[in-house]
C-alpha cells in the first residue's frame, strides 16, 4: 500500500461520516511487517486506529474482531488485499470465495463481484465490497476536502486569510506545520491532489 492510496481511502470514509480504521493485511509477507510499521507510525500520529493483521498467522485478528463484531462495518480496498480472506479467518463458516496470487502480476486476484451484507457469528454485520483500482471523492466541493484531513483542523484557523486553500496563499499555517514537522508531507500532497480533482470536476460541471 502507498500513502497516497491510504489517504484516498481515509478521505472517502471521513467524507461519509463513518469511523475509519486502517487495517493492514498480509504482514506475514516479506518486508510486510516493516511496511506496516511505517504506515502505522504515520497514521497513528494523526490519530487513526491502525491494525496490522495476518489472516495466515492470526496476528492482529483479535483487534480486527473487536472492530467488526460490535456493529455494522464495511471493508473497502483494492482488489486482492484479502478482505474476504480476513472474514473467513474471523468466521470460517462463511466460506467466502478467495483467490491466490496472480502468476503474472504477483498481486491478489479480484474475487468479490458484488457488495453484500454478511452476518457474523460474533454478532457484527460486515459489508464485503468488490475491490477497485481507483478512488475518488465524487460530488465534494473543493473547499470541503480539508474536512477529510482532521490533522489540519488545529492549524487552519491560524492562516492569515479566511478561506485559505492552503495551496498558494502567504502565511498559511498548514504549510508552516509541514515545515515544522507537525503535518506529514505525504498527507498534504494527497490533500492538494484531491482538491485539484474536486476543482476540475466542479469546473467541468459548470
């Protein structure tokens, strides 16, 4: 996983009003634990709950179960990351269809073809959704993208200009926070890109 994709997923969940939890699967793979630790460091510093898991070894499954067994959840992510495999590991009676690695791309195969609400033996309900290759925040105004990055909130009010876009204005407190190390640069880069996409979509609509 790349921070850019993770940021898009988190922004999607933030825009929906749901409570985001970042689940990093397949940490048993070579270099998987190191990559998971790197992402965990970034996103826990922002305030997100991060769960490194392995459906193969069982690592992190208790924490995963604690999240999905308490109410209604949705698993969203790219094709082949192991969403159905995680649910099978949590509740073997489900016997959801899964696939191995593609011999050509060495990536997981797309196996879930439709969204479905699954009732778990532990009492939770989980929407298992098809994987995807891209994520967009369709229908959001450019000025609303900032709300999908909660770590910006403590700094935004200190910007010189009301309605600061945080992209070019002088005395922008968020850009200052990047310089001081209080905001992760990759997060800011994701914000700028999503704001640009929202502006382009708005311009096309008009």
